[in-house]
C-alpha cells in the first residue's frame, strides 16, 4: 500500500517559526532541519501498531527552490513488508531529489539490496541526509550512517551535528514515536503501558463492582486507539469474570492486538468473549499445573495456554519479549496493576479521570497495595501531559523515563557493535529516574 505523498497534495509546513534577529544563518538552518525531522517523526507515527517488530519510519525530502525551502516528497512505513518510507518519499519527489536533503526520524536499519533507503537516496541524487536518532539496535546502529557517508552523502544527526532549542523538541518526537523499540532494546522487555479510568475520588467501580461507564464515549474511543497501537493487551482473571471484555480496538482498520489473560488459579468462566478467537488470538498465562481440565477446555476453543514455574508480571513480559512483542497495554484491575508496578515492568501510565464521585469504602481503586506508608515513597511520573476529552481529563506520564541508546560521545575508532560493552559509553536515560524505596 503506497503511502507516498507528492507535491501535488500540498504539504503543510512542518513547523512555522520566525527567524530571530539574533539567530545566525547556521542556527536558522538547524531550526529548519529540526522541523523537517519532527515532521518525519509525525509521519512515522501514522503506522503505530502495524510495523512491529520493526520501528516506525518516516521520511521528508526538501530542497531550496525559487520560493524558498520546500517539501517535495514524504512517506512512511505503513506495515511489515511494505515499501520503505525513504523509497516512497523518493518516488514522490521524483526529479526534485537531485541535490535535495532527506530527513528521517531514525537511522535506517538495512543497507543491502535494491529497495533500501541507501540505494534509493544514491540513485535519486540525494546529497544530504539528516537523521533524528541512531538506530537503537546495537547490531544496526551506525551502519547506515557509515554506508551513506562512504557513498559521498553528507549525514547529520540531531544532538551531534545539529544543536539548538529546536533540536530538543524534534529529538523528543523521534524518541517518543519509537519508545517501544527503545525500551525493548534497553530493558529486554516490551514497552508496558498501564491504562485505567477512575472517578474524581479515585474509584474504578462502585462497591458492587459496577463500572459501566466511568469515562466518556470519546475517552473510550481513545482507549481503542491505544489498543490499536499495542501488540498485546493484558487483563487479570477478575476483569474477565466481572467485565467480560472483548479487548478489541473497534476502530475500522485498526491493528488487532493479542489478548492476554493472567490468572494464577484459572478460576475463569467457561463462557467469555475472550474465548472467541476467530478474529483475534487469546493467550492465557498461568501457574504450572493450574486446573488441567480447564486448560484442555481452553485449548478446545483455540486459546493458547502458557504455564510458568514462577508466575509474576516480570516473567510474563520476559516471555512476551521472547515472542518479539514491542508494546503491551495493561487494562487490569488494582491487584494486577500493583503487582506489575512492584515488578518494575510498567513504563508509562494513562489515567482517564472523570468528574464523578461515587464514594464507597470498599469501592476498588486503580492500583492496589504497594506497601507505602509515607508520601515520600510515592512514585512520581515524569514528562507529564494533560488532555481534556469531553468532560474527562487524560493524565499521561512515564514511570521509567525514555532510554536514549545513543552514546553520549561518539568514538570514531569504535565500531557500532562495541558501544554496549564499552565502560564509559553506556546508554543514557532521558529525564530523571524515580527513586523507589
């Protein structure tokens, strides 16, 4: 499916800014470079959920013209096996590629073959490539940069060759759009996001267990979007028993994540929406030896059962890492969410807060017991954002900041494969890591 965009479509200006009187020519060029890289990151995000296990790639081709600097081609990787973003952008720009600059949010991964960014850029006559971040996978990092440079192309990387206040915003966009791959590379687990909806007084259901609906219709639609961006959605047995969820995006054309049920005892109902696997697979993870008869029942329904000798969230996400998953959305109740947080597997939180009060001493909260007795022990989110959705407020933030795998110092004598083991060039962390007591 071709996603290339040509000049006939009329490109929006990636970022509008007024050149300050105190900005010199170099700073103005860097600001423009950063704006196009940010646009490439925005393009790459259009395919979130469809490209796993590959990163999200976007490309913009721009060039000076009679009316100033202008975009002539854009593209993004739509899904696995589709045409690379860079090839799409080159095809869209056509003859305008000669002498132009190509902007990508991430260093391309593969350099060999005829249908790669390297071959496309060289054949089209691209003279310069600006890269948002180096590839996070160690065996690929730096390879494309070196290959492009060996062919005579100028290659600049944000934060290394391009500096300035505009660079920081563009760099953050590049990190966020491929956060799942960055976390997977740094921590050897999928990027895990905890999502819940609660009332203003911190309840996810009434004392009787009724929860339909806490959040607004638009907030629930946003949850469908979050599911569509994930490789898997995890719930606990209690959620299956009380809510009988489907855990599907329900947005036309959205990616369908695998549904995962965590249950230590397998005390689950025989009739449940999740046992219908005609369109979407379901995996049940459990303690080894739990309810063999029910395991056979699930198998007869086409549900995969995975047993663990040591059963906890950490072991489960390690298993999902081995299966190649990039991102996981946790839509569980308070007991499982607290266990996941205590296991340090939750990286980001999305909390939908509705302007409702229901009270109730026994009404459940989104996070169960964490063993904290003082406010100084509280886990604080970083890089927080707030968004109003109808009458609700969506609060989002990171429990574990985005890892930046680019070495703080680039040693030209060191091959890209050696950085992970180098004693002074370990991965950096964007933001301050929370102190846990």
